[in-house]
C-alpha cells in the first residue's frame, strides 16, 4: 500500500512550479489508456483504504514513547494506552541502551515487517504490531518512538465506501519547465500538530493553467541518501476549503533528468490528516498557493457522511 506508507511518514523533494506551458503533456491517442490506468489506480486505493490494517480510515491516535523508559501498552475498549506497569499490558517497548526493543507479553500479539513475520526484538521503521482489533505501526527516532494506532472497528472505516475525486482531467497533465535551485536551502514547514519538518527547496517548475502563468515550489527531504530521488510538491489552490481539502494537497514525483517534467495534477492526494487525527502532516508553504482552481485529483473526504 505505497500511498499510505509514503503518506504516514513522511515525504520527499521541493520544486518551484511556474505556469507557462499552454498545452498538455498527453497526446490524443494516449488519453484513453491514461484514463483507464488512472481509474484502475483509484479503485486499488479504495480497496486498500477499506481493507488494509493501516488504512488511514482506521487511524485513531498516536503514542509517543520517550527514550530511556520502559513502556507497557494496554488495550482498552476504544484506545491503546501507555503505562509504566505491566498489569493488563500486551506489549513492552523500551530504549534503555540506545536501541528500541519490543517484547510480547501475551500470545495474542503478532509482529510483521514488509509482510513477513518478525522474531527479532529490535523495533524497525514500519514494523506492525497486531493484537485484537488494533494494529500499531512503529517509527523510530533517537529521542522517541512514535506508534500510530489503528482500529479495524473504527466507525469511519466501517462506513467507508470510496474516496472522492474530480473527474479525470487530461488538460491538467502538464509539461512543466524545471528550474533547479543551484544551492538548495533548507526550510521548515509547520505541521498539523504545530510541529516543524525540514525540507530542501530544490527546484522551480513552470507551467500554465487555463492560460494563466503559475509557480510552485518542489521539495526534497534529503539531497543525498534516503528519498533523495523523490520530489514533494504540497500546494493549495482555488478549490481548497471548498471542493478539495482545506489544508491543501500533495504531489509526490520521481525526479527525472532534463529540464522538462510531467506534472499530473490528477495524482494529487490529500494529507492523511483528512482521514484521521493520528497523523502529523506538513502544511503547504504560502509560496505554493495557486490562485487558479485545480479541478483534478482527490477531493475532500467527508467525515460526517459519505457522499456518493
């Protein structure tokens, strides 16, 4: 479930996108296959959102375990709680020697990583702990361990039918002019939890929408190493807070060589915060606000009722 994994963690590169192209990137004879593939991708995402144990629709909260303590995890009727006592606990996690470790306290706990059962007691990024209706997904850090808590009985998941999208719009598959920043500077983005995440401003993309010149900034999480080939383009547009999610949407793209890059707004998706309070999502910087409407990609998902 690549979208969810890419979504729960966090993200990659930065570009500045300016709207100066007048034409789309798709040829007339490509549109039929492009549309079919896009609809197939959307259907797969719907299936994943409904059935995956770490579906954002199942997210109910997050636990932050500080290093240097022994923490016991105790399941309740509607939550998983942290405790310093072993009574009623199903799982123990700790970091007393610089390494995060786990230990099952009951026979009900199963642990997996990348779809394979785990026996080692070392906690690794993305590791899943299953017990009862709950699944915990781990993200390690030197100072704390983050555990995203999912519940297969969460009402939002049980009621979920499908995500909401704009109709496929081939006019918003664009060839963007890429202007790479010679010396990428590091900035901080505020997040939905009033925290900060660091990204490098990597390039500027130039394109046009309905004849209007536009500009966005694209970011990278790292210039070298993990995620160094991925570009992160958070943005808001004239549909934000109306047809699309108010905090904005994301595009994640693989960097390609050359000074032209395909920018497909039909692949724009919502931050995971649209579905659950369990996540910590970057907020698009002011420089990535488009005045034009981008009626392509994912629309806002309603929580109070499902709209067909």
